[in-house]
């Protein structure tokens, strides 16, 4: 195999890899759930051929994506742009996470506030409910002491 043939084969392999990469990022308009690389619908086959033809003509990946988006709309791409229309969609995980942290912080604050109210009620002589007594005991009881391995070893050996 000569050097020219090797270069041609290498170029064909690079072109095929680029075409497959683009095809994996383009949604099949007929199936909707598959990329055009995975789909066997007629439109997917035509789009794969169109992509390869445009690559052979020297177009960049960005130009091909832009051309497909102009013809079929933004929904044909699996990776939509970030703009004002899609901002809520992109930011929703952060908003939900922030709301969860807010609820957790509020409940934590309320729990601490309840302890203060219970302590004030104790000082005033207001009787506590069984649940309040349990909460106060949990808070006021120190944690069990941590024993070192040597102390349990000595106790086990009877020393």
C-alpha cells in the first residue's frame, strides 16, 4: 500500500468518525427517541448521507449543526443552546436543590427555636409533653464516652 493510498484511507476514516459523531448528536425527526446514527428510518438515512456529503464538501461540524438547526429547528439537536427560552430548563435542577436546602435550613432553625421555647416553658413552670421531654433528654444527655481499645482489652483480660 502506497503513501497516497494510506493518506486516502486515513482521510476516509477521519471523515467517517466525524460523520458518526455528528450523527450521534442529531435526533431522528421520525423516531424522536433515537439519534439518526441509531435509527433506520428513511429520514435518518437521508440525513446521514447529507452529513457525509457536506463533510466531503469541506464544511465544518459547526456549519453542519447550524444548517440542520435552520432546516429542522433546535429540537433536532440533542444539546440545545442556553438562551432565555431554555434558561428555566437548564437552571431547574439548581432551583430545586436550593429549595430543598432552604426547607432543610428552615426545619433545622425551627427545631432549635422549639428547644428554646421548651427551655423557657420549663423555667416558667409549664409542663412539657412526653415528646418535648424526650427531645430535651436527647439534647441534654451527653453522648456515650468513646473507649480506647486498650481499656476494653484490659477489661476483657480482667485487669
